[in-house]
């Protein structure tokens, strides 16, 4: 039988081997646990801060501070942020979710009006709390102080690589043959792209910018705001899709196509043949929609606001086939903001890496997001199906190439229609039921429609469901008493 302890003879034989293994192990431990070389002894001394953590020096205080605020529970109905308002105890306090209050957010605000208006993507916050370690970033005081980033201008080459990898892995867009241009949210790209696709200012012609109703209102509001000699807002596509024989050629039309659409979640294609189309794919990710095939349009728009939920970081990007168009967009961004914050790019790199590392695994962000959004849609649909006063858009289950199966609908927004003749202002009808929504008038649609945001926090959704249930119950009670 083999002894559990090596004999002296064996030990003697293996001493050089063991000591070499031990030395290697010590070397590796030292390599991974020791702090990176400080930029200068002076800096290292000044920033040591007495951390005494052995491995870490200047990052320790910031890390402790970040973890200490993250620990605050706020009863599960709020958050403490590092930059929150400092209270009497010298520490930032809880910021409560809507309809919750008190120092620890444990009290429900009586008779509260629910806010289902904004497209605030807080539904992904629990995912990032689960992935706190992988997504955390330490930003040193001297991190990229220059205007310039790794491409010699203002874009991180590594981040661009991650974006291409993600499109390839998700299969939602062909990115490899396109230029990538970063922007401060995709919001900045709306006017930048219209500028880049418009005729030269010397040509004397003016581009007509159009979209199909119901459309995302920022296309109209931005183009009206920046109205110029080269382009103007020209309203709904219906006029241009039909128009023939008028003085405007289709080449003078720039068409915004939102797919899936905000507000009604339908997938769309350009309708004005020959126009320059801008495919806004803010929601073309598997947590919101099925992916039938990769999009390969000449100009496509994306944003982390709806991909990962980091709306606050203000990061969007365009995929552009034509180099000249990409250059004009770059010129615009250069003139406008000199690129995207390098701090944001660093944070986004960690976010993309975390997403990529978990694709198709049990912590896949799209599986998580789809599950949350599908559950919300199911619950809302079940309540609304009992009503004859309001209805929702119809979205069938569809085959998704990413999940490789038929997936249930999980739209970002509910597009609500008020069915009764007298309910011509649907957002007002719901406001009376203590639900704030966004009237269809914003989308150039009828006021008979209104948008309910489903991408906010779970608290927001639970309260919304409560109010909608009360609204439908009241309708059924009234209908019951009328029929007696
Ligand atoms: C269709 C669409 N495009 C663009 C945006 C702008 O996104 P961001 O500026 O946050 O990147 C939004 C935001 O709601 C949107 O719904």
C-alpha cells in the first residue's frame, strides 16, 4: 500500500523539483498580488494612504468607499451612490425609488402616482449588481488625461474590437466591413448622421428628413432645433413614399427607421425607396426582440443605454459602410464634443467584456433581460386582456437566431390604445388612474394612443401593475353595475 507520506529517500530525490515548484509558485503569487509599479516613488508614497492592504495601495481607499456605499440596502427600494447628497452624518443617504420614502426607503408614499413615462433602462440594474466584481472599474487620477485615445484621436481601439465581437456573437449586425464612430449617446448621432448624409452646403439643395409614424420624437425635435440650409424636418414618410413627380428626388430624403420601433416594438424597413436610411437599432438586441438575421444597412445606430442599461454613461455608436460618410460624422463629433469621454470608454470596456464573457452561459445578459421583460409583458397582457377600455399592440412569439428557438415577446414599451369613443386623450385617461404615460402625440400619432415604459425598475413595474389592475377592476365593476 502506498504511504500517505513521502519517504526520506523519495524526498531526497525530489528536493530540487519541489523547491523549483515552490519558487515558481511564490513568483506567481508575488506577480498577481503585488501592486503594479507606481508611476513615481513620490506618487506612490503620497497615495499610499496607509491602506496597508499589502497588495493594493492607492486604489484601496476608493474601493473601500465604493463597497461601503454599495452595502446600504435602502430596504430594496433605493440606492446609495458615491455622489449622493451628503446627510448630517457626513455620508450620502438613500435615493428612493418612485413612490417610496423615508431614510431607508421602507415607506410607501400614500396614493402615489406611478411614473411609466421615461425609457429609463433600470431593469438591468440587478444584473450588474450580480456582476459587481467583473464590471467594476478603478479610475486613477491620471487615467488618460490627454485628449487623445488609442486610435491617435478619441476612440479606444480595444472597445471597438469588443463592439465588433459582440455584433458577431449576437448576430444582430454586420459590423466587420463598417466604420465605427463613437458618440455621446446615440442622441448625438441623430444630427451628426443627418449632417453627414445631407448634400454639400454649396449644392443648393436641402435634404428632407422623415420617419414613419409613430416614431421616436427626438428625430423631429433635433432636426427642428438644428434646422439648417442643408436639411429640414419633412414629417411622415407616407407623403414621400407615395410622392411622385414633385420636385424632390428620393435621393434628397433621409429616412429614420427605428427597428424594433419605439414605441410599438415592430421591426421596420425603410419605406422611401432610394432614400438614405438611418437604421436606429437601439432595441435590436435579444432581450427586447427576436433577431431574424443580422442587419446590414449602410448606416446603423446603437446605444449602451438599451443594450446594457448604462444610460448615464452616454455611449452610442454608429456602424457606417461609406468611409466618406463616416469621416463627416467624425468631423461633426470632433467639432461638437471632441469625442466621447475617455472615462466612459473605460467603463464601457469593462461592461462589454463582462457581457461577452457570459454570452450563452447561465449569466447571459440577454437571457436575463428577456426573462425579466417577458414576465412583465405576460403580466401586463393578462390584466389588460380583461379590459374593453384599453388594448395593447399584438406581438406574436417569433424564432430568434440568437436563442435558436421561438421566443415570447418582451417589448420595451406597451403601446396602449384607448378604445372608447370618449377616451380620445389616452394619457389623460391613465393619468386620472394615477399612471403617468407618454402621449402618442409625441410620436406624431393619435392621442388615442399612449406609451407605457416597461424598462424601468421592478418597483416601478409592480406599482404600474397595481394601478392598471385597479383601473381594469373599476371598469369591470362599473360594467357589472350597469348591466344590473
Ligand atoms: C429609438 C431610440 N433611439 C435613440 C435613443 C437615444 O439613446 P441614447 O442617447 O441614450 O443613446 C433612444 C432613447 O430612448 C431611443 O429610444
